[in-house]
């Protein structure tokens, strides 16, 4: 049994055939899903999906590249508060690779999202691209919240720092790509109790399905196989540790899924 710890079920490409997508996932051994938020335009649809399907929970957050599309933190706080199926704030963070949003504005947004997470006492799903530096680790330490570094693509050194500071590290389909030798070394290193897996569907389709183009939550199975292969552990062991880690990081999901 696997959990896709990070996908986006609200995008039309998936949403239009969501029943089928979730059935396919189930037939591949993927039973539970966390659909992460990106902007205020899709926020309500994302929450509705988590309300409709008892094996889906969601997160609410504004992605750094979505700053320009606007957001209302007070409205978000109202939606999140006491909602049983919103289990995290995310994805939020800093995107330094595509820098179409000025970094000072990204920081303003990021700090507001960190404060929101603090106010509602929820863990963070972090989108951090080429932005793992002292400033980042310092502000995370300051807010002191549980968090996952989603779709990790950084160095082994940064991974060690994140693990030392108590964070989780999640691998997406990128770990299966031919050119990702360095990332596979990171996947070998991350301790058992810090590891998560995800698809980031509909993006980042893993090998051997890359030609399919539209990624689906069921394909987290291929991420799992790749990571288990690197760690020379069984797929069952990988399932057990990543499931436990997910439920530890997102205690509200444990309740929502009614898993003991
Ligand atoms: Zn994402």
C-alpha cells in the first residue's frame, strides 16, 4: 500500500477523469492521496475533492510563482480552521530557478504562509528550488514547524542539513530520470524515518511512463520501485516506512483516513 504524498488532483487534466484516475491508482496499490494547493483560484475545488473522496486529503497554500494571481490570507485561515480534511499548508516556498516573481515578493508571501501555518498549527509542504541557503534554514528554524521538502532535487549536503534540522524529504519521478544519478545518491542516504514519496502529478511523469506525459498518482509506484532499488530494501519495507512517515507528519490525515 502506498500513499501519494503530493499530487494536484484539481487540474483539469486529472479532474475531468478523477474517478478513473483514483481507481487506476488503487489497482496499482496506491490507496491514499494528498492533493497540494497552488493558488487561490483552484483552492475551493481542491477542498471539494478532499470532501468528496474519503481517501483524499488536501493542503492549502500559495505557490511562489502564483504570487501575481493574488491571495487572501484571512480567507485562507477561515477555510483551514477546523476543517478535518485540510491537513497541511502548502505548497509554499521559494522558487529561484524560474524567477518570474521577484525574490522580495516571494519572501513576503512565504513569511505570510509560514505565519498562517503557525496560526492554524499545521505542518508545511515546502517547494524549494535552488533556494536552500542559510536564510531559508534560519527562517524555518524560527517558525519551528514540521515540514517536508517536496520534490527534492538539491544536493546531498542540503539533504543532510534538512534531515539534521528534523525535516522530511520527498522524492518525485525526477529520481527515476536517467540524468538523476546525484539525486539517487540522496535517495540512498535519507534515513528511514525521514523519507516520503510523491508524484507531483500531473507533472513529472516517472520512468518507465515518461512518454505518457500526463502523470497520475498511481505512478508513485514507479518512484517507490526506484527508491527501494537504490536503498536495496524491499518494496514492502519502503511502503511501511513511507506510510508511517506520512501519517506522522500529517496527523490530521491519519484521522481523516481513519487509519490506526
Ligand atoms: Zn506540486
